[in-house]
């Protein structure tokens, strides 16, 4: 070990923190998002409404969350490619447009199999379908757009805890998703209805008929648009006004 002399001083540099946040935000937002409804928007259509009518810059927390996720996307998917090359500017298989559903979608991986790659900070691995529900929902949208019945979900759990040692170790967990042709068609119809509802909300500027967002996305401290949206049954309650 190298002895640290008493003359050494370390202090926090707030200016560098702000500079790095600005640079990170610029890198995360440098690619212009295609205009229109995207597959990820369907996960919470009311939030997509507000993001469309009142775009907001990324919060410091969002920058901190999105940055490692985007970088790990590029590294893992690049490493899994045939040439093994990592391109930090590429973190999915590219945007596509579904003419019949009227939405954009960007599967992370589409080499024979469609796969969605995610990173998670959860300490426990999923045990039920509910533990993977938001990932499955997004994959179902891709399958609906591609008219396919099978896909994969790859998750890198950054803090997966070992039951015996109680230590955390980054670990992959991979899953296969399959849907019946009948339910695939029902999913396609659900997306068409959702797209029509969203378009109507934009046209009339009335978001109240759109489903409420997931609870963990809602609340005064979790959502920039909470005061304007005034979600029914939540707005004005201590649970969400302080959340």
C-alpha cells in the first residue's frame, strides 16, 4: 500500500459534476427521436401524451440511470455480434416503422431471433411472470409489429445477491417468450386501439381517457407533469402528493 501523506487534500468538485452531467445528457439525446408513437410509449400512454405535448429535459436522476444502461447495451450487444466489435453509437438494431400498427419500434437484437436486452439493479432474480411484466410487454409489441410468436429477453442483473455468501455479483438471466397466434392477433388489436386513443388525446388535448401510469412512475417527485395531469384517485392524496 502507498502511504498517503498528510499534505494530500481531497474535496468534492461540483463544477466537474455539472459538466459531466451536461456532456452525458448531450450524448444520450444526440440522436433525434423519430416523430410519432414508439413501442416504449405503449408501456404508459398517459406519460407518452405529456412527453409529446410538453417535452422536458432529462433529470439528473434519469441521466444517471440511462447512461450506464445505454453503454452496457452497446457493449453487450456488440460483444455478442459476429465481429465482436463495440460501437457506443449503436445500442439496438435500428428503428423500424410498422405501417399497419402506425408505431415505431427498435428491438435490441434481431439476428434470427428477436431479443430485448435490459439491465436491472434488482437484488433478486425474477421468480414469476409478474417480475418480468414490463419487459414482456415491450417484447410483445415487437412481436406484434413483426408478426412473430417467439422472442427472447436478456437481463444483466448488476446487483444479483448470492443467497449463501450474501455478496452481489453482476449476472445474466435469459428468458424465452412465446405467444399463441390467437393472442398475438389480440395484442395487435389492442395496440391499434391504444394508438387511436392516443391520437384522439393529442387531437383533443384530453388525456383523461388514457390509462393511469404505473404507480412507481406517478407522484409529485416522480413525474414532471403530475400537477398538470392530476391523475384520478391519486392527485390530492398524501401517498402521491409526497411520492
